[in-house]
């Protein structure tokens, strides 16, 4: 009888100790459809913002990998509003304290910064936002025409209470021209 009770207690202990929260291992890619070619007629789950006068679209002629890229085009000085493409991740989260690396390839055509400081940028942030450590971004200080450039942003010390991760590809207000984005990856490091 004591032997059976001990075995039952041992099994229950093992069962409860194995039910720890699942975290993502290093090297896990979190973005769906990173090269925008997963679906024949959609770049889902990438979502555009909808400012007036700004063209957000998909190019099948200009791309880095796969067969298309996202673009933001701001052709008119009078309507030079900010615009972005974004994607949210709500699956299992990385281990608290780990690092996330956001990488994207960016190409520009006739890019003009009318503010002397507004730059094309990529951003990763977690929600709920507890403080600034849950946001990381990097900007690209290039004007005119430029070929594909790899841009990276690193979010270190991933917060324990994160429930959602958002990635955005951004063209700020008062920036003219056309900017392409492709091969967008968010990796647990």
C-alpha cells in the first residue's frame, strides 16, 4: 500500500512539474509570410495603415526574395502623412530575458526627407508596454534611390508579461518617394 501511494505521489509530482509554461527556443522565426509569397493572392497577415493620399501596396515587379514585396509610396508633398505595414504575433512567447532580432530588407526610389530627421524605420514592440525596454527600432538614413539594404533592430531582455508582439514597417510624415520592404524576419536569439 505504501509503495502504491508513493508511486501515485511520484507520478503526480512529475505530471505537475512537466506542466511548465511553454516558451519558444532560440532560432524560432515569429513572423508569418516573411517573404510575402506564402499565399498566391494575399500578403496576409500583413496589414496596411490607411492614411489619405498614401499608396500602400504589393509589388510583383520589385522584390528581394520570393515573388513580391510591400511598398509605401508618398508622391504628393501636401499629403505627406505617416504610413505603415504591421503584423501581430500572439502565439507562445519567447523566454523572459531573451533577445528578439527584427531584420528586413528595404529599397528606396526617390526618397526625400522634408524634415531633416524623419527616416524610414522598422519597429518591434511588446504589449502590454511596461516601459521602454519593450520597444526596439532602427531607422535608415538614406535619401534618393538606393538598392536593397538589410536593416536590423534588437529588443533585448524580453519582458516576462508580454502577451503580444507587434512589428511595423514605417515611413514617417513628410517623407516622399517609394519604399519597398521584403524578407521581414523576427527571430528569437
